[in-house]
């Protein structure tokens, strides 16, 4: 299967990958191309901007969570029927999971997908040195093909001329030059960019500005030709395992501005496993969707909306009653906080006898996990990989029946399993263990 494709990478974080990748997606889409958007790593926020730029779900490619063997199948699944795919990298091109070599790096994804790399370089504080930088990145790993450079934050025509002159000797073509442009900046806070769902019209305008800037400053014809030079992939597209069932239980999935962290494959897995997936907004909806038999509450920013979530008392009570009935409830990170007794002093659902609060400390990193006991998601002993990313603490950190044993590298237990509830800080990608969705839906059907 052949899908024209580009990987947008950079020497380091903060170079402008998101602006360039999102701008390329928007610019190609404006030309009438069906563009498939992808993001390397566990990031949930950038894919929201990608979806806005392309009109298609933003999808993640994470070799740590899913394994390298699933990268190409998941990519082909997401890009099915598209004219071109743009993959935004993570951190620096060769940065991956700590202590794991190239695992989960942008370079690994580019190699697995056999995709050319476009290197985005922040040129704001350099001139001739840019050639040494680009040469180093282009020659570090001969299996990574750096097909071009986009110079970002260029100050003037004279600055551009100096940069181009220096790069003539590096053997890597300049495919774009972008001036400093504050109008395309996106606001950030404690966990990164502010999600699209919170910004409304401002996000639409920002993505449009990114697309216009990239279209004006980049050689789109050359970039498209580079993408079309990527060869065919021999892998088969990933498919969610389909269950043949007579009864389709309703699984409610929390959405809206407070719960924006989700992998696109999760609702697809639930649907294929036999569920009717219905999204609801805990900030607005005062009751669960009609006929709800199971509940999934993923990640997001409940700490930003604690007062509003607390103020929706009818929904909090409905969720507590659903959990008390034994119905399956899967909660990750933000969902864990929402199920606690309180968050920063604000009453939450009270499903868990625990309290949550904001802290200054960032907890971040991949985790190897094993299910401590049986739950609605997995039998005891099931191994999964997860990602932790938060500035909150839950006390106690684990219930009488913990959800996971994790290595961080210190071994500890965390999370809660009680009745049909599975609540944890770990974000997991269910495509890596598709039995999770099947087990959850089956429990919805029988509980």
C-alpha cells in the first residue's frame, strides 16, 4: 500500500514542529488533498489541531505503547483513502524513551514508515552554524533520510540569505523559510498547549494562520514531490477486531473541554467489540446518555474546570450510582481525579475514597505495568505499557485492590479496582492489547 508521506522533525523541542506540521496539513488540505494527520508519541493535544487542519481524526504513532510492529499498520489504517500523510515528530529527531535507545523516537517512526524527514530548524540565533547542525542530523543515521529543511523564525531577507548560503554546502535543500509570526502562536499552560476544544474560534483562526504562513513560505510542490517519493509499505492496515453480538450496550465516553485526551482507536475498538459509543460532556450534560451500561472517562484538564464539574451535581450523582451498581467504569488520569471524593477542595463524584490536588511537580514518563488483580479491563497478570503525565497527586495513591504494579524505575502499585471500576493515572493504548475493549464491552453486556 502506497501513501505519500512526510515526517516533520526538529533538532529539539520548541523549534516549531507543531506550527509547521499543522500548517502543512492545512495548506495541503486547502489544495483539495485528503490529508491524514499523525503525531509521534503519546501527545493528545497536537492531534486536536491536526484534526482541525484536515477534517480527519488526529492519530498517534507510539512505538513504546504499541510496539514498533504496530506503527505501520496503525499508520495505514489512519491514512486509508488519503492523498498524503503528514507525521509530526516528538522532541528532537533522535530523542526517544529514556534509556531505550531509539525506541519511540521520531527517527524510529521515520525508519519504520520509510518516510522522508523534513527538518524544522529554529534559525533565530544562528547563521553559518546551521549548516553544521543540519549536516550532523542528516548524517547521524544513514537509515534516516532527511529530505529537506524548513527554516523557522528567520529575522530578515539578509538573515535568510546567510542561512541559504551556508546550507548550500550541506547537501540538504531548503524547502521553506518562515519569518517570526506571533499570530500563529498557540497559548500554553502547565501541561502544554491549550486544547482545541477550549479555544473555539481562536483555534480555527490559529490553524488558518499556520496554513497561510506555510503556504506562503514553503515550496509545497517540492514537499509534495518528496512525499510521493516514499515507497510502498508491505504491512496490512490495522483493523479493530469485530465481535458478532446481538445486543449492543451503550458505552458513554466523556468528552468536551475537560476531557480531551483520547486515542482515536479507542472508540473504534469499543464499537467493533459490540458497543454503541455515545459521547457526553460532563460540563454541560446533567445525566448520562440513555441506556448507559458502561462509562469511559479519559484524560484532560479537570483541574481547570473543577468548579464547573463540581457544580454539575446531577451528573456526579448519576456517575456514582452507575459505579455503585457494578457497571464497568474505566478512568484514566483526569478520569481518576473526577471519580475522587474531591479535587482541590471541590466535591467530585465520590466513587473513590480519595482526594486529589494540584501540585508544582510534573510527573512524566513511560511506564511498564502489570495488572495486580482481575478487573473489567484485564485479568491479573496482563502486561501493558502506559504513559503518565500530570501535575496532581491522589491520596491515597492506590486502593485496597490496586489497578497496576508499575516500574518507574522504583516498583510500586497505583490506581483503584473496586467493583466494576478501574481507575488509574496511566494512559494506555488499547490497540496494543485489543482484548481490553472486548472484555470491557462484554462486562457491560452482562453486568
